C-alpha cells in the first residue's frame, strides 16, 4: 500500500534479504567450520587453526545477526517508511511517515536516526575491490507513536545541514536491497556518500531495529514545483548531534 503524497521505501530487513543472509551465512560456516576442525584438530597446525577459528567466529556472528533479524521480522512484520513532502535534500528536511501494521511496539515513542556514510572502494591485498565505510554525519531524535485502527504511525522530520554531501554512490538507489556491491562504474579511491534512516524502539524481549536506504539530493537540485519555493534557514545542530 502506498500512502498519498509520498514514496514507499523498503527496509533492508525484508524476506528476500533474510533468506539471502541465511544462505550466505550457512555457506560461509560450511567452509569455515570444517577448515577450523581439519587444520586445528586433525593437522595440529597452529597457523591454519587460527585462520580457521577466525573465520568461524565471523560465521557465528553472521548466524546470530541473521537469526536476530529473522526474529525481529517474525515479531513486527513489514514496517513501512513513506517519504512525505518531496525529496530529501541537503539544507532541507527529511519528512517521512513510519507505519506499523502487524505488531505495535509497547512504547510511546520511537527513535529515528538519519546517517550519512562515507564509502570508499580501494584495491584489496589480493587485487580485488575492498570497501571502507565510516560515518560522516548523523542525527538521532525521538518521535511520538500514535495508535491507529490498524496499528500505529509516527511522523518523523529530521533536519539535513546544507554542508552535508548528497547521495552519489552508484547503485545505491533506495530499493531496500541491503547489499553493497562493487560496480564497474565505481572509481577506486574516490569518496562516495550514501544515506540511511534507522528506526528503533525498546520493547520487551527483542528490540525493534529497521534500516531504510534513502536518497538525499544536492542543495541546489530542483525536482518539482514545490521545490521552487524559497528554502527556510535551518537551525544549527547542537554539537552533540553532529558527527563530522
């Protein structure tokens, strides 16, 4: 269902990605665990056992993360994020409506975090591309949760400073794929930027966490009649809410 006046953004935590994570995690562990056993216990190789153990620990972490994601989706189901009031842009606001339809969190508010990630692809030690991500800026606020006949909604509004960089990572359209893969049109060594909205709430048993990839336009971009109106100046962010 698409709400009037906006565009739906799919969460990275969706059934397709959950199944993909399970397949990848099981394949990873299917290689790492036997390697650890063969080198560490059969061949009594300290070096081989250490390498196998390291990759086995990564596999265990991947299994736990996927298991937790599965429980979260089973408990809360699909959560919709619908952008409101036009495209988000540097120097403006990100306005969106969060809609819960299956299970409403037992809290009066939800936390919404908007973060800009600096992404750099480089040549790895084995010749293949390697990715590095770091936070360039983020803002986190709480918003009231309003109960409805079918669930609950929360209207979120987050200011975006004009000094932040717009989305420009190739292939990072907000489609909810959750995958960050190298493409031939990505320039190695160049800094790219991608944006993400995270929704969280403290609930008994299992905390709610969802992430939504969003696109932030440049401050000078024009994408409709509404965007031709003069942009109001945004208040300066407090020092404890901005990360540079």
